[in-house]
């Protein structure tokens, strides 16, 4: 088995890794800064805060649903490295708007920048996986996919921590985000520089020609239909979609859960997001070691069941948590509480199992189809993923409005782990 770390020393992988790392870092630096500023500094109502968090998540996901077909076609038709450079240049302009929103504490500007970052990620998303079979050997693709996934979540960790730290509280109790505004611009610039060094990845010379369809709805329907009629791809994509739907519910509610169910401040919310990201990164690298570089869904069913069990234990502990005080607990007070560390452990377990579940499925998508179709396959996956994520966040929003507590929403995730495990088992039976 190839040691995945050796890829980080190569020109064919390192610039892409650094570019996608900066993208993940900036996405989460901006999103965490925005959510911390709005929930702790602007809004003062639990229902309003949970609704905003869910809507922000759905708004970021929406471009994946609408534009992934165009992104996939573009990536398969053009040089992927050139698209990377265009997309990273656009990120600088988007972050100028985002920085203005942070400085002015303008919710419309913040949401506009968030939507634009969703568009940015939509066009970059197919490339970061589809480019791997072009630059890596067959036995390196799983390792490369694991590193990309781990790097993404390390970026999430860094962005989450920075977003939580750089939104500061003044002596009068108000919040400000000048440092966060400067940081999102700096990271965007670094990402553009690293993107410049991604090696060329033109379309395969023997790739069959295809007609570029600019009609968003028709192109999306055709792309998904052409992909999902292949049984193994169908199972992999639906399984991945369940994972992201569960993740959307969890991450959308982390900060409201911390504030309103656990009575803790933003330092604990930052810890939760960071622990979740660390866990996925650990699982993403560990599964490559377990599988020995072989692309397989062997461990996916057990990983999905483990996710559900950890979420159920998290639900149990949150429901047994003392009622929040008027003063929010800081990190030290939270971990000193009975079961404080066990809640953190449950989150870590959910995340590690999640990384082990999803990484082989992404590697399967990029190695099952011809290299000339990988970006469109990832794009079809993104359309279905985003549709289920939007559906999950809308269901969550309606449930919150009907009086379902943030803690109770954890049960949605636990129940969803069962069909995810069944899909993983079906894929394992079909392919291994």
C-alpha cells in the first residue's frame, strides 16, 4: 500500500491540496464568523437563531442543487486547472463583500456573500475529486481522496477555530469582527496563489464529444438520470447523500444547541465544530489504512451504525443536561460539568465514523467511471447531495417552527443512519 503522505511532496497533488484546504478554511472562517456574530451579537431569540442557522445552511447548499450540472460539464470539457484559477480569483471578490458584511454587521450582505461562496464551491467541488484520477496512479486514488477529505476537514477545523476566536466581544457586550474580515481576504489571496501551481488537467484526448447544455433544469435532470441508472453509482450517491443530510442537520444546530440546550458560550460552540472536523479528518485517513488502498464499501455499514449509536448517546446526554442558567458557561465551566467530556466524546465518535463511511464512497465514484466523465459524476452526486441537504434543513426549519427542540432534532440524524447503513451494505454486496 502506498503511504498517502508521500503525495504531499509531489507537484501533482500538493498545490491542489493546498488550494482546497484554503477553500475549506475560508468557507468555514467566514460562515463561523457570520453565525457567531449573528447569534451571539445580533439576535436574541432561540427560535430566530435556530431558523437563521438552518436558512444560512440551506442558502449555501442551494447553488449545488441548481448549478452542479453546469459545473460538471465545464470541468469535463475544459482544463480543470484553469477553472481552479478562475474560481479562486472570484473568491477574492466574494470575500470583499463578505468582509463588508462582517464590518457593517449587515445580515443581507453576509447572506449574499454566503450564497456567492456556495456558487464558488459548486464549481470547485467536482474538480477537487475529478482531477485526482488524472494526476494520481490507480493505487493512489483512495489515498488522495482521503487526504483531500482530511484536508477539507482540517481546513474546517482551522476556519471554525479562527471564526470563533476572531469574533470579539467589546466591554459593553457587543460583538465585532474586524479581524475576521481581514482574515477571509488574506486566505482568499493565499488560495489564489496556490491555485496557480495546480498542474494542467485538460480533457482526455480520447474523450467522446458531448453537447454542452446551458439549460439548468434540463442539464441537471439529464445528468442525474444518466448517472443514477447505473445501480452501483445510484447506491453510492444515495448513501453519500444520507451522510451529508445528517451532517447538515448536525452542523446547522451545533451553535443553537450549545447556546440554548447546553447554556454555553461561543468557546464551546467553537470546540464542538472543531471536534467534529477533527473526527472526520481522523476517519478519512484511518479508512485508507484499514482498506489498504483498495476502494471498497466494506466498513461503511458498520460506520453508519456507529454514527447512529453515538448520536443516540449524545441525545440522551443532552436531554439529561441541567437547565441553562442566565449566564452562559465558558469552556472551563462546560467541561467541568458531569458528562461534559462525554458529550465531546460522542461528537468525536460521530465524526470519525462519518469519515470512515463517506471517503470510500467518493473514491468509488471517481474510479468507477471513465476519467472523461468523473467531474460530471461528482456533479450528479452533488446535485442529489444538495437536494437531500436542502430537504433536511427545510424539514428541520419547519420542525423548529412547530416547537421541536434543537436537542430533539438529533433523533432525525440517528434514524437516518439506518438507511445509510443499509445502502452501504447493498453497495458492498454489489461491488466487493
